[in-house]
């Protein structure tokens, strides 16, 4: 599968080119346009039969859809254009083994060699971080496409790094995080508008987004007319 990222970083879309018989799995509703030589299968299972009801439900708890769309090219050089629901960036992550933990709604598409599952982060972290109890877990080898609200930037963590909750896109499973105060004083953290933050530790790559959907929603909501 060949990929080309267009209109980065504000309104990104991905143009995928597939060979005959090649498949890609996408988030439901991600397709913008495609050539006519594709078959489309919608199922709760990963391509090849893995998963099913249990994994579909876990993906829902992680903020993704219960179903997955599988696009298979029936001829050479078939093209598929996909994009996220929010305005922002798309990142290509080449997986060669290992696991990448992705925040809910940031997984966009992946090749069939990647297993899409969900992992439980704990009730405490879910309640206080503002994220769901489950995160998407991607493992295997192949091409992975992630999306964000705003642009995506990479941090190579060597020891510790602090990120505001809601700005996490993904991180390698060699990293761990715990919740903590932004400053020494909890009152100071709250009055300063930062509140709780995620404190990562270990060695690995961390991907963050420049903007925060919940904060944008709080700003936009009062300006909308009631229905």
C-alpha cells in the first residue's frame, strides 16, 4: 500500500494506492472518494476473521465504531481517499512489531497485518484524565494511519515528560503514565487552568496533538443557538 498525505496539517486527507488483492481497514465513515475497483466489506471482525462481538464492543468503549470497513482492490493501482471527522492532521506510523496505544477516535486506518483491539487503562485514570476507560491497541506489522485535532508532533521520551490531558494521540507501550498535578499545589493547578496532567515515564515515542477537542467544545458550545 502506498500513501500520500495531502493538505497537512490543518485539513489533512490520505490518498492510498493499493495493488490488486490488497486490502486496508478503515474507520467507518472515513472514505471520501475512491476508484471503482474496490469491494467494501463492513464487519466487526478484523480482516481475515479475527475479533468479533467482544472486540467490537471494546472498540466502542475506546471511542471507535463497533464496525470496521475493509476495502479490497480488485485491480492494480486503485486509489482511496480517506479523512477524519475533525479538522486536523494525519500521521503515518510504520509498525514493525510491538504495540502502539492510541487514544479513542485517533485511529483512522491500517493495513491487514495490524491487529486492532482495545486495552483497559483503569477506572481512576479514565475518571480523572477525561479519556475513556479503554484505549485502542494496535499491534503487528504494516501501515498505520492516525488522525488528530490540530497538528501532530512527536516527542522522544527519555525518562519523563508531562502532557496536558486531552492532547495525547498515541504512545508506544514501552511508556507508562500516571496522573498528577500540573504544579505542586492542587489549588494552584486548578486556578491556573491546567488541573491534572499525564506524567509519562520510560523510553519510547509519544505523539501529541496541538489542540484539544473538549476545550474547543466548551468554547464553541455557548455560542451555538439552542435547537
